[in-house]
C-alpha cells in the first residue's frame, strides 16, 4: 500500500517488544498481507514519523521472509526524540510509513569474515551472519556492550552459533571491545573481510587499526555523520535535464538550493548517512562529505549525496 510519495509505504506494526535494556524489537508487515520488496543483508529502511522526523534502521530479520521487516530500536533518552516516539508511541496495530529498503552496506563474497559489533550496531550484522553461515564461510563475531542485559540478540546468537560468537559485556570482562580491537586487527588476514557497526568511536578506531590491511578489507556503516573538515565556497550547479543553472552559496547545501527552485530530490537524514539523495554527477569534481562512501568508492564514484557533499571547483553538472 503506497501513500503519496511513490517511495513511501504504509506498514502495520505486528510486533513491538522490549528485548534488552532500552532496545525494542519491532515487526512490520503490509496491512493487506502483501509480499514486501526483496532486500539483502546490510539493507536499512527509513521510519517516517512526520515530514521532519525520519530515522534509519537496519533490517535485522531474514531476507528470506518476504512478508515482514524487522528492526531493533535503541531508545535514546537524550536523543532528538525519534527513537522515543517509536518505542513509546507505536504499538501492535499501529500504522507507520517507511521508505526503502536501501543498501549501502552490502555483504561482499568472501571465504573468511570478522564481524565486530558495538551495542545496537549488531543489527545489520545478523542477516550477514546468517548468509555467511549458510554459505559455509569461516566467520566470527566479536560483540561488545555496556552490560549483557543491554546487548540485544546476545543470548540467541550464542545459542544458535556457539563458539563463533564472543561476547564482551564491559561489566563482566577484563578486556572490553575497545581494548580487544588492536589485537583483533593487528595482523592482516588474506581473504578476510571485516564488517564493523557501532558507535563512531568504534568505527574510527577500526579505520585506524586497519590502515595496513588490503584495500577493501574494511566495511562499515554509519548512522551518525562523520566529522568533515574543509571550508565552503560557492559554486554553480547545472541541472542537465532542464538546462537551468543555480548558484549554491557557501552557507547552503545543493539540495536546499535545488528544492527551493522547485526540483524534487528525495531526502531523508540530510546528514549524509542514509544515501537517499544520491544523485548522478555528469561533470565536475566532487567534494565528498558523506558518511556512505568509503575511501575507495569516493575515488570512483560518479554520484554524490547532495545534502552534504559539495563541489571542489566552480561548476557541477547533475542528472536533474
């Protein structure tokens, strides 16, 4: 069932339960029982609470189930309010609008995987682990959290996969995840891919500890923007489809200027983390400031996130 924007879908909440300290597990289905769009491990959806409140959550169920999307939401008491509304106000029988799924964190084929999760960052790794295990790949998960009771899915992971899973609840172990990381990543493993999801401190540390690994070995996903340095300057944006040229001043984003000119560009996070506003660039040098592309992808990318990324020169030509 689609509402208004063709990318929006109305869903029915059929499951809404607290599964760990401040973590709710939510199941969404089509109100008419219809089959849902297919997705692969690493995908996420947007939960659209209103025009100004859109949040991204990784799908943590099995892609084989085409009739339900499952997410896990950390209720952030000091956050901007979206997670509190989802955890406190939604209930079984509620309707909610979603967008997606989209995937900027896909699972690449490998014979060996190391999965590293910090807190709620375990959610996108669950379907990845399912896929890796089904394919017979060698894999392990190192999962850290403040306490065992705060670590969603910890018990079920150990029950299902046993010794493949190492839990590091900070209040129980002498070696926390942050202290374990240098040892885990000290020696590059040929043919191994490392997937990391969690707080920014964990992602930054993983990047620092893997500078001596092969290119493309590290894969990570951010749901909060990475700090970007650099001064802004003004530049022109040419909209190829209409031939219009718009000026983007230093204090404004491309998407703000384009939308003010009446051109529709779908956006969600507006922070460069979700990938919704990805736009093809036909000419010009991109100043990538998003948290979606990794270093290798930025070198070859022919598109940009117009909510935060800018132009290194004086002119960009966009496929708009």
